[in-house]
């Protein structure tokens, strides 16, 4: 994909459904009694991997462009798959499914693509083993493939060293099958979609501060779920609208759950003109966001804010590169454990575009304001790197070539078409 500088962006856009919520709708629908109907489901490669894994375990899932229907078989209704389950590029599939598989009466191998096979799994192997799970990294390197043999599980009170919704969710899902209450305390609150949606399906889930707890053996009942637009996908258009002079974009139906909306807090702290319209709250809060071109300035991003914008840091880096002054990102060492090492990759590519950026152990320092110029971007199998640099290309001199056209399909199959529609 070759992209070049834009004059301005104008118009309305509706981004695809939230990836985290779409995964959970399939998983919890599969474990519920009765049918779950999901609208605005994200038809991205990651969520299709989740569908595939549950189909392979005997769950009937009808997938049409309008809606998906998951015919759940209850908490104990999964069947042994005939061969290894493939999570593709999806960390959420791998980690959440591991929690569920730890309690099933069969042995499974769970694997994924080259990127997934490099991502850390000790973070789930350790707490699930404490619960009694029989789970091991096949190659002994704490990464997938994982071999998981179902076992009787005990409830635990786990204090996690990292704020990770994938870790928290894996433990809570295993907790559905444990012999007592299971709780997870995080250093800072990570996205809480599991807690909200499990409660909606009928589980007894409580949240207090950064601790979430679940009681075992609930009866989950099939539900209707309308998935809000993914703020992580909206983030590229928020940034594009703020950065390209004379732009004005209305982004409809964006999920603004406070555990996910750190990008809005940061964009406004940087001087971004963003108006919330039509705010609604039906379990997961949503709004339409009106974004106007703004002259941004640098800021400091750290502490409890980090988990609320962890997936948006690559595009926030692009905003910082175009802002006046310095932006400092701290406490974001988790960026090294994503689809790519997002500290190293952002430093590599933003430097190549002319930005003054220095990587640190747990973040980066960006001296904004240097003019950017086009270059060749290898996204390193990371959809968010590809989309972030597509936005950078809109304000860079010359052409930017992104080498992997297909990787955006992980979370946003029509990303380039939608971007094109807004270009005047
Ligand atoms: C996700 C949690 C986050 C996020 C990922 C999706 C989820 O990962 O980066 O894209 O759906 O639970 P961590 O929980 O590992 O931070």
C-alpha cells in the first residue's frame, strides 16, 4: 500500500465492532445455554479465529453479514477438537481460551502464527497452574503452542504483576469451573469487558477497585449483544482528524468504556478538539465523536492511564511526533509484549520518517514538531503499526509504502477503504 500526504479529511465514518467485545461474545455465547445473537460483530481475522476454535469444539455458529448466532451448549458442553486449535495472530483468543480449556475434560493443543508463538504465556501458565491446571508450553519457551489437559480447578486470590485484561480474563474464565471463589487483583484496572459481559450472561461477578471476583458454576443464558464500535479502530481517525489541517470527522457509535478511553483523555490534554455527541450507556457506554483539526502539544503519559490506552500508544506516538514539544511515555513496558515489540518498531520507523524519538525500557521520549517524510514501513506482523503509519503518511512529505497490505485485516479489514472515503 502506497500512501501520500492528504489535503484534508471530511465526513462521517462508522468503525467496525470492538475486537475485545466480539471475542467475548463468541466465547460466553458458546458457554451459555441457548442462542446468543450478536450484531456489529467484528469480522476481523482475530475474531474469526475465535469462531473457528469454538466451531472445532462442537459449537454451531452461524455467521452472516448482519449478525452472528452462537448456539451455546452450556458451561460443560464443549467437545474435544480433532486436532490442534489455531488462534492465528490473536493473543485474546490464546489467553482467554487457555482459561476455559484448563477445565475441559479433554486435552488440547493451542497454537497460532509466528507472532503468537513469540508472545509471553508464562503470565497465564503461572496463575492457571496455581489453580490446578495442567498447562505447559510445548517447546518449553513459555510461548505457544500450549498443551492443556483439563483438570479439577481450585479458586485462588491472584495478585497479578501486570495490568492485563487477557490475564485477568483467563483466570476468571477458569474460575467459572473452580471449587470456590476466584479473584484477581491488578496493579491498575485493565479493560473490564469480561466482568461486564459475564454479569450480563448471568454469572456472579463482582468488581471492587482493581479486584474482580467470580463464583463458580453459574448458569449462563444466551443474550442479544450489540457490539459498539472499536475505540482502538476509531483511534486512527481521531488522530487523522486532529493532525491533517482543515479536517473535520464524525465517528459514529464508538465504545467509550473508561477502561478503554485513555486516548480521548490524552488527545484532549494535548489540545485536541473532540466533542462527545449522543452519549448512551447500555452496559457498554458509547458516543459519536466529532474531531476537528487541532494544533497539538506534548504531554506525559504514565501510571494508571497506560492500560486504558495500551493499544493506542502507536498512534499516540504519531500524534506526539506532530505535536509541539516533548511527549514522554512511561510504565508501558507491556508494549514490548504485543503483536510486535512496539517500542522498538515505533522508534525504528518514526526515526526513519525524521522524528526525534528515543526508546526507553518502559516507553519512549518524542521531541515533536520535526517535519516527517515518507519511507518504507514493515509492520512486523502488527496491524496497529500498519494503521498508525498509514495515518503518519497523511502528514508526511513524499510517499509512504506499507509492505504488508493484509495485516490490517486482523482488526479492521476495510481500513484503507474507509481512510480513502474521508480523503477530499
Ligand atoms: C485485550 C487486552 C489487551 C489488549 C489486546 C486485547 C483483551 O491485552 O492489548 O489487544 O481483549 O482482553 P493485555 O490484556 O495483554 O494488555
